[in-house]
C-alpha cells in the first residue's frame, strides 16, 4: 500500500541573514534537498544543502543583494523515489549589516546547545572564543576570514560543566564579550 505524499506550500522570503525557505509537506518522507539557480531554467540548479534536511525549513545564507534566486524542493521518499516542487523565486534587497555587533546567545540559560549570532559590515578576520569563569579559553568556535553579513554559530556544550561562560568576538578592530549560563 502506498502512502500519499503532499506538499501544500513552498515559499521563500528574505531576512537580514539570507533567504528563508519554508514548506508544508506530509507523507512517507525520508528527507528534503534544496536546489538553487539564477534562472528559471531547471537545468541550471545546484544543491544548497550539504546534509539531508529533516525539518520543513532552511536558511540559505549564501546570497547576494540585488540578485534573483530560484529554488526547487526535492522530496525524497522513504523508499527512495523523489518528487520535485518549484521553482519559487526571490530577489534579495539588503543583506549587509551596517555595524559590527555581537548578539546575546539564545537560549540563555541553555542545556546543552545555544546559538550565537553576530554581524559583520565588511569582510573581516573573525575569532569567536568561549571562556570559563576563570578566564581560561575552553573552545574556539570561529577562527578565520569571513564575508560581510549576518552569522550564526551553534555551540554544543555537552562536554562542559554547568556554570557561567563568556563568549568573545574579535572582528578586525571590533571586540565585544557577552555572558552566558550553562545549566544542567
């Protein structure tokens, strides 16, 4: 007996961090893949995600302003067959932040994972480190050159004990530190 497969919606909208893609689907679904192109021609599309997508949304941060993008959703069923939906299109307007900024992590307090977001108004060498209450560095989350834009890093503190930690962003001459709490 074959289980029905349905995709009720597939949409794209711009955010400060990139293109947010969302869809509503149900049935015997294994996972999803997203493809992107710069024309409506389905022969000119490239896969966006590295790993299979298990949720009904994806944020594509690899976009530029004043560019139109076309997206296709590939639905992979449990038995391996695939179905395609799309394209949906979007033209990005503004993606580059105006100032350097380090946001408060969320959730906070957290157990054991948290998101740290920051913005870069220009390409910069970025270093994002986490320190314990004694001021000892416990992990480096980012260490390298990054393009301007809105960034997000997930920290899994599963191997660390409860307590207060500090995360410090250095991007060019910009330096900022914030506090976070790991509760077990």
